[in-house]
C-alpha cells in the first residue's frame, strides 16, 4: 500500500493522514460510509516490514469503473449524486478551526490538523515533508502557500527563463 519514500523506519505521514481521516469519519461522522479500521503501522518496524492499514473492503466498484464499464442508468447516477451531496452536507456541519491534513496522534489524543499533505508533494523526500508548513489558520492561507510553493519550484526549475524572473 505505501507509495511514498520511507527512510530509517520513520512515519509515513500520508498513510497516517489517510488513517486519521478514516478514524475521524468513524468516530465523529458515522453516517458517512467508510471502511472499518482494524490495525495500522506507519513504520517499517512490524512483521510485514512495510507501513500498512488493515481495513474492511467496501462493497461496490470505483466510480470511474462504474461510469466507464457499467453504463450507469440515469436513476443510478442521480442516486449516486444524492449520496455524494449527503456526504458533503454532513462534512460541512463539522468544520475545523485550521486547514491542513489530518494526523492521528494515537489513543486518547485522537485526530488533529497538521501540515499540508497533497498530491503535489506525494513523492517528496522525508526532509521536504517534515519542513512542510501547516496547519493553516484559513483556507486562503493554505491555498496561498500552495501557490507560493509552486511558484518557488517553477523559479528553481527555470532559473534563466525571463517569464519566471521576479522583477
């Protein structure tokens, strides 16, 4: 299951965030369907020698497959959209003071908002992830940071391009 890089048995933060999100759904929003969690390890220090989450398989097929291969009828599409709207409404009732990615602290400490982890930095090295900012006080600060980080990367990559030089 792990896709990112792990060094010296350190935590795999993306997997921890996925676990934290599922734990939060189970504990705080049980009306939202999510797989039941059984166990997890976020380091390589376990019998499997790899980080993992052990959870129930959710019945059904992925949306992309249902649409592409099963030719969903209009009624099924409408039902799926209604269910997705119900999930969005339930999530909107449970807001956070900060914006970032969820992290599981374990035990009674529960789930907290931590640094941003996005698909844009999925394959970053451990040091890059550890230096990532967050949590943010607002969604504007979160997206502003993403924009600044992207712009910095463009400037590093294209140092000599006139389009990326700051005047």
